[in-house]
C-alpha cells in the first residue's frame, strides 16, 4: 500500500525541531561510535549521511511517525545547522535508503544493548517490592510495510494473508517502575513468545523479581529464568495441576513441576503456589513463585504485586501509539531495515523514559505521575543550544 507524503503542519520553526541536545544526553556519541564499529558499519565519513548521523536519523523516525523520510532528515539537519552544510535537500529518499542499508541492523541492536541497563535507583518510586527490583516480561506485535520480503520473513496472522499486513512479534523485559525496556527479542509472527522470552534471560540477575502472565510457564523456561538468580512471580493456566506438597501459614503451598512426558532426562523443581480472587470478580488467579518462604513475600502481597504486570501494557501503548502513531506500521520495506527501525524505536522510547525518570527523581515523584505524551512533545519541539554530537567528529556549539 502506497504511503502519501506528509509534512509538519504550518511552517516549522527552529523551536519545533527535534533536539539533538536532548537525544545526545542519553544516546551518546561514544555509544554510537562503539556500536557502529562493533556492528561493522564504520567508514563512509565523506558522505553527508555518515553512519553516526544515519543512526540518529533512524531514532528520529520514531519521533516523527507522520512525516516523510526526507523531511525527517531535514528536521534533523536543521537541528545540526552549525554543521553549515551547503544544501540540506541533497539527500533523496533513495540516498537515505542507501545510507540505512550501509548502516545495517546490527549497530542499532548493539546500541540498544549498550544503553539498555536497568534505570531505577534506590530512590525511584514505584520500582521496588521490598528489596527486589520489579520487572515484567510480555510480548506484542507490530504491523509492517506490506512488501513481499517482509511477508516472506515475518509472515501473517493465521489465514489472513490476503487481507492483512505482515506482522512481527517481539518480547520485552521492562522495569515496572520506570517503564524502561532493558531487553528485547523479535521474530516472525509464528515464533512462540516463550522462545523469544528465553533469549532475554541473560539480562536478569539476582535482586530482580520477574512478573509474567500465563502461558509463559514451562519447565524449560522456569529453569532458564530461575537459574539467573532472579526471582519469579508468574501466573499459570489451569492445565497445571500443581498439587500441594506442603501448605504454608499464609494459605500458599509448595508444589513441583517436572519435565514433560517423554523427555530424555527427568527433572523436577520446587515452587510455591499462590491462589486468590480479585474482589468483584469470579476469576481465580494462580501464581507460582521461586520465593518459597512466605515471610519474605506473603501471599496477599504477591497477589497485589502481580497486577504490576499491566505496566508493560502501558509501555507497548507508548511505543505503538504515542511514538509510532495509531494505525501506522513500521515503514521499512525490507526485513533488515524493519529490524533496524525496531531498534531505533526501542532507543527512542528509552531516551524519553530517561528524561522522565530524571525529572521524577528531581521532584521526588513516581515516574507514572509524569505524562509520556507531554515529554514526547517537548523532545519534538525543544532545541538545545549545545549538543554533544557532531557527525563530522567534533562537538560544536550552536
């Protein structure tokens, strides 16, 4: 489906342009340079669209979803007016596409990996349950440009190939307090979320408490995640019997799960089960946790804590609606550039969330009390007088 070109309404001013100063505070020149070298995209510095500038351009695509390729670059270059380029219009859509292909997907993925560390501090409100940093894991889908290559790589939902767009599936690990994603994995629509989730386990460590919805539990996933030293609180479906071995003082009980029938090696692991109902609902919830001692995490507290999982739904809404825009797909037409654009979206979201977290700390607020949409709009229109990144290699002052 062809996309009609769109522009920013009514004569943009410098104060309406994307701010390199804001972005480069959280996405530094050193991080970009290291990711580019590690990803094998260094060089080409004699071109207008150097790898460094192209990386920033990919991030900017997420800030201006309703603007065509050329104008996003124009806005970005206007923010870099101190570079004194003779003609901002020399980069055509074809030149932009070539620059993005030269950059590739790996530097953007590596850049996200460099930036994506837990953001919360001991002073971050809403980020902790007792001594644990609470994080959530879940998956979502993103609609892609309707091209043959995207369809072949990512696929369609069900039997709707003729009536829908290709779909990419992704799974993220997110801090529930800051909404900052610190790990992500993507794949074709047909990929199981459990498979993608296991790719993220390496980002976990002791002192984290991972909350997950039903359908994530399997013996393999439970072992992979619990072996990291992080603690787990996952909802389970009714198909898991989870017979009591020992009933505990708070009404929870100890049980076991084991390898599936027919597995070449037999193994089992002990876990604790919490069963409860939400007031006003007939639905029964069952949670399983690695925290076996009810004094460390009483059942009623875990029941309340589990509903923090919904914070990750807010994160997906921020990415898919407030950054990407309602009813808009990732615009890239080839699978490699789809992945590149995805990592740019993840980096842009993280930069916005870094700004919000810093503001929350300075005013002793919960980050949830700060508007994501307002912060995005500030980033879009505010131009800093000093930036910390120059595509030509030397910092400048406007």
